[in-house]
C-alpha cells in the first residue's frame, strides 16, 4: 500500500470519528492540519457575519441567570431592579462573547484539523485572527462600559469573569478539576452579577445552590462524554482522558446531594420568613424531581450543553415552570 493511500485511509477515519465536546481538543492531539479551502463569504459583510456567529448569541440564554437574584428576593415587581438586571444581562452577554472569540482564535490550528470545527468562521478564514482579537476587545469594552449604567460593582464581577475565562482559554482548560471549577464558576458569576447589579444581598443558601447546581451540570456533561468515549471510542479532548467515569460520577452525585440539601434548607428557612407559607416547601417537589430528571438525561448519554438538554426535554420544562410558579407563590402571594 502506498504512502498516499495510507494518508487517505487515516483521513477517512478521522472524518468518521464522532466528536463529543464543544471544547477544543489540544493541538498536540489533533492530526496534521490540511489546507483550508478558500472561505466563502469573505469581505466586510462576510467578516461581520462571521464575528457575530463566533460570538455565539445562542449561548446568551445562559445569562438569564442574572435574573435569579431579583426573583428570589421578591423584587420582580420593582422596575428599577429589573432594569439593572437587564443591563447586567446585556453586559454579561457581550463580555462572554469576547471569550468565545478569543477561545476560537487561540485554538485556530486545532480547529482547522478538526472534521467539523474547521468550518467555524475563524478556522475557515472568514474571520482573520487579528480581527477576532480586536472584536473581542470591542465586545469586552462595550460590555464593561454598559455595566457602569447599573453598578460599578458589576464591572468588577465582569473583569474577574474575563480574567478567569482567559486563564481557561490559555491553558487551564487542560488541567483536571480546575477546568470543572472554572466552567462551573461561569454560572455562579452570572447569578452574582444579577445581585450586584440590582444591589441585592445574596444569601448563603442562594450561593450554595447556584455553586453546586453549576458543578452538577458541568460534571454531568463531562461524565456523559467520558462514558460515550468508553463505549464507542468517540473523540474527546485530552484533558477528559485524565478523568475516569467513576470519579466524575462521584463529583456529579456529591454535587447533586449538596444541591438538594442546600435548596431544602433554604426552603424551610424561607417558610419561616413567609409566616409559615406552605409554598416554599411545595417548591421542593418539582425542584428535586427536576434534578433527578436531568440526571436521567445525562445518564442516558446526552452529552450536550445544559441549555440544550433543558430545551429538548418537555418533562423537564414542565417541572421547571412548576417550580417557578410554586416559588413565585411563596414570594408574591
């Protein structure tokens, strides 16, 4: 068999191999990059569209967490509080988009060697790397400027978020356990940003529920990816190979237990402050069932993003709405 035929066979194997994680594999794990075909849609308009696509506006749904603090503080009827939370939503969305741009620019070579990620705007050459970096600075600058409309403290949260995520982009994503903590901290910081922007004091239970809820989702996603890798040999990032399925299941189960316990203690405390209202305790039912339902989805091999699982599971959506209604009755009835 000729050397050219061997290279062709290797290419076919790479293209047929499924890919799990949205995170990028390391450059050393990636095969030698092939020449990228001339990108369609180049030019100012094509570049602008490519920048917008790389900013991942679909991921902005995560930032609705900024409204969690105003909701749990019974401040949803306060127009000023909602305005500040809305400002936090916009500011966080822009700052998070700057990280997506930087991440894709940093790992452009690995993306070009990837069978599907090679079509991303930066890897495909639609968005030049320097333009990606400049766009990231603009997104961050505008987001930071907008944050001052709500609170200077919000800008501090955004700067900390940006610094932590830059560390992730430039190497910490390959460090076991650290990567779990950083990804999980993104959800926690979104919740903190909402409270800081609206001037709402965050309770210890709120922070515990948010922190371990984040870890529960992140560890569950990693667990599903590793399990699918062990069953099928599907491609995953090298850092995930340092985890065993049993370890991730331990982290996942532990965070779920602490999450449920923290929420339950918070609900009982809320009942006392709500003059013995039964609704805080009732809200525990859909909350716990939703956690268990999400666990079933992950255990069944769904390795997508948390928001993708939530949007595809109708039962989980009904449980979520029921939980919001019962908690709303506890606060506003």
